[in-house]
């Protein structure tokens, strides 16, 4: 992907290791290749609705995939666009270049892409709930970005950890209007930090780390449960689950060893408490995983139809247990995307 789009914190490593057997009672999945736009086999996925509609980016354009067909959502007049989230009404948000070359947030619905931006600003939209409330970030020339909420035709700044103007980005919003994301701030003994945060009733809260300095919140469900990644003491990253004021390390695949800047990351949580993301395995390779029933499960071993495919990262999970995943080729960084649909039901939830 071009630098225009959102950069990932974790670097996906080599594609090594054999597939393991499916554990008794564990869900298994069918796999559907989503393809790409303009005849390309490559795409990045970002989100899916509870109806199995998938959004992402292919050939530098935002797309909607549903019922086996991929639709190009177009742009705001420029050459680039990216879709970041979709709700169950089929409303899609993301960012696009304009004819003047600026990057603006957009809302796409009923076949029309609406510009949410303001001339002279840079903006992006990362999340949308079923009420149509949208979250993201805006920035101006020589002004650090700030988290923003678009609601009922207006927009409001969500603020940051401070000092004021230190910077923040809103990444996801649930149907209660709770927002999660990341904010820069100052730690009393460590200088600047980047922290996972939650905005509730207009107030920002730092939800901490797992012993390191930095963290990011990627998703929140209807039950106020938050997932993301956090540094631990050795500066590797650990997927976390935050609930009732407590941040819990979700763990890695057996034998997985984190290194500074990488380890595991939780990308999405559904309303059943199932969490998906990635983990390094015992060979140091990135694998798409699901955390459920107090286990971390390599989705490669749960997808018997995925011959020749190595799933390196899970991006999102819906309430039906469908998961969008990616395969990244370490030789050229090309990415293919797939939809996994569960075929057998395991007991739902992280616990």
C-alpha cells in the first residue's frame, strides 16, 4: 500500500510453518477468495458487516464486496481512495484524494460518495456505528491531527490526553456512542507516549499498557469491551482485551516469541466477545488468529479448504463469526484477501 493510507504498527514477517490439526469443538471455516479490482488479484480488507459485506482497498480504490462481486466506490475526484469501515445499513466510510490533491474523509451510501472534509484540512474516517455516527481524525497545515466525531450533520473534536493539541485519532465507535482510538500525551517519568484511549460521554480516558510505554485501541463492542495492542516491558507488543477497567494480555500462539515492535495484535471484537488479529508463531511468522474459549487459535489450522494459502492476519469479525483475513507474500508485500465463514459452532466468547 502507498504511504497515503493508514500505516500498521506491526510488521508482518515471513510465511513459514506447517498447519496444525483442528481441535475438538473448535470452529472450522470455508474460505472464499475476494479477488480485486481491475482484474488484480490483490486487495487489503478492513471491515465487514453482519450481512457479510466486506470493504477495503484494491488498485488504490475503495471497494465493497458482496454476493461474490466487488464494486469500485470511486473517489472524491482524485486518484486514490480507501474504505475503512461499514455498518449494517451499508454505509461505508474512509478517505479519498480530491481533485485538488487533498485527502478528505468520505461517507459512501446509495452509490454516492459524500465529502466530509473541509478545504485546507486533511481528514480520514475510520469507524461508523449503526446510527451513522462517524469517527476519525482531522489535521490542518502544521497542526497535529485530532480525533473527530461526525454526528447529525455536524462535527465535534474529541480532544486528546494533553497537553492540548498533542494529537489523537478515533478508530472505532459502538452503538452506545463510545469511541476508542489512540492519543499522544505525556507520561510523568517517560516523556511522550502514545496510548490506547476511550472516549465516554465526551471524556477521554487512558486505558494503559501492559508494562511498556505505548498502546492502541482498535475496536470496541456493544458490551464496552476493547481490544488492541500494548507494549510490554521488553518493548514487544501484546494483543490486549480491556474490560471493567482491567487490561488483559491475550497471549500468543504456542512457542511464539515477541521481539521489539512486534508480537501479537488484536484487530477486532464482535458482540459475542470473539477477538481476531495476528500472532507470531514459533518460527517468527505472522499468523491470522482468533482468541476464544481462553485459547489462541491459528486460523490456518481451522481452514481445511485453504490449500496453498497461508493466512497472515485477521482484520475483522462480525456477529455471525465470519472473519476477513489477509495473506501477505513476504517476497513482494502483495496482499490477497479472503472471507472465512464458520461451519461448526464452538462456544462463543473469549472466556
